[in-house]
C-alpha cells in the first residue's frame, strides 16, 4: 500500500508541475504594516503572518481573495507545514502571479499518506513531499526551508548525521531553499539547534502561558499548568537572548495558545481572557521575534488581526491583564502585588516599583527599556540594608530583602 501511495503521489506531482515558473524574490513594504528584518536572512517581513490553518476549509476562490487581501495589507510571510493537497493547492491558487511577494516558510519532512498529514524523516517521502509543495505553489524555491518539528534532544542528535539533514542541505545548495530553519516546541532543543549554527530561523511556540511552563514539560498536558512558574522559564530566557544576540529570527506559532485558548478565560491556563492585541504585543515585545503567525480563513480575520497595528497602548497592555489575574495567586504565593503597604523604606527604595520591574524582567527578559526605567529610579535595590522593617508591613508575606537582592543582581545596582 505504501508503494502504491508513493506512486500515486509522484504521478500527481507530474500533473501539478506543468507550467511551473522561475521567480525572483521581491518584497514590497506597505506603510500600514510594521516590518522587521528576519535575522541574518536579510528579508523584510511584516510582523503578522499567515499560517496555513484554515485553507482546508475554504475553496480556491476564497483562497485567492484571502491571500490577495493579506498581501495588499502587508502580510508577506506565510508558514506552510500541512501536506494536505487541498491546502497546498488552495495556497498556490491564492498566490497566483504574486508568489514573489510572499516569503514562504515551508517544511521538509511533511508527508501526505492519502488520508492525513504525517511527519517523516524518510528521505524518499521527504523528496516527494517537498517537490509536491513546489509544484502546488507553482514555484522553484522556498524562502525558508524548515527542519520539521524537533522536540526531543535525542532526535536532534540523530538528525545531525542523517540522510534527512543531508537532503535539507542539498536543497539549499541547489537553491530550492534559500535559508534553513527549524520548528520546535521545546526550548532546550531549540537552544541547542540555535547554538549549532545550522539555522537562521526558528519557529517556536511562544505566548504568556507557554513561557511559564518549566522546560521539558509539555504545554499540551493540562496538569503542566498546575505548577506554572511565576515568571518566564530560564531556558526560554536564554533561548530568546541567544537568538537576539546572534541574529537568529524567531517566528511564533501558538500566538494565542493553540486553538485560541488564551482568548477564553475558561479555557486559558492563565484563568483570564487576553485579547489578540495583547497576545501580539507580548510576543512582539521580544527583540528576537520577527513574525507572529496566525491561522486565517477569511478576509474579516485579516482585519481582526491587523487591528493590532493601530491599537492603543492601553489595548496592547498585557501586563495589566496578567497582573489582574495573578494578583491573588501571587499574594497566596508570597509574591508582590505592588500595593505599597511596605512603604516607607528606610533607604528610600520604591519597593513596589522595583518589584514590578523585576517581575517584568524575569517574565520578558531584561530589555534596555526596563534597564533604563530602573536606572531612572531615585534609589535602587542595592541600597537595601536588610533592616526588615518592611516585612511587618507587607500583608502578603513577600520576602522583600531577598527580592531586593534579586533586583540588584538583575539590574546591576
């Protein structure tokens, strides 16, 4: 049966491939879109991009309308992982003669078995699956060729000397992919791959909930969120910092938690509903992040997502939403709620503000903006004398001297 499936798929490739054309990459910038440079690739990309989810639920006419509208509004980056022939054909038809305007992130190792999509490292299947992608998009190249989903360290170790990775490298040598990337949900694995020097782009699952999952635990297991970290997982911090420092671009999947979980208080592990604007603001606040990818199945969805570009600072303020949700849990855990009951400090330290900046730095990573806000304070954590007078005034049992020590370490004084 497998040989028959391979033969049928190969015949389909020949039929679809008729009329394929050579194209040259072009990028047009829309004044209404925010653009960033996709790491060392040099490509200029709109910060909100298209996922391929939803293209299996619409027809070719709707696909053309959707892709045209997205391109007209500056959405010039698209991820295509799905091997479903309908999805790929719809996207190809949707692109029409505008292929050169869309920067495509396509995956190597996606196989259609006749009924469903499969992840594979079998080189023969990878070749047929990748050629099918080229043919259905009516193109000769993919801008960013992705090593498809590496979530275990053992798998990464196996891939390094495998025929599969050799095939990916051959595709780049042949010009069929311009840059190599990888997709992963595991921060430890993504960091190891980043440090290997192999990839220029990492597609990573990133949002306010997943960032608080301890490295190595699955964000798909509901029990994982019973022990959420108060701030961002340290391995994720290292990953984001390393990518920013080494010009490796992160393109974000699961921006809304997967299935829009973060938009529904009952479904969200955060127990509060965030808006799309807040989710976009959270991921795009990280310097390493260049594109937030979203499944889109209609023109109205494009408008809904692009609202972020004209949203007010208040509408984008995810900290306010997260703080409202976590105030009680932080209090129960002995964490600062910034209530200022601890004041006045004998050394003049604005304790609540220091704790707020420290929490943000631990959650988002230390940015130059946070450092500047801290430096501008009249007194700093390093001036704490450990007199402990504040402890008796704190209603939530926060270990304030320890937090001041942590802030001194974080901010340098």
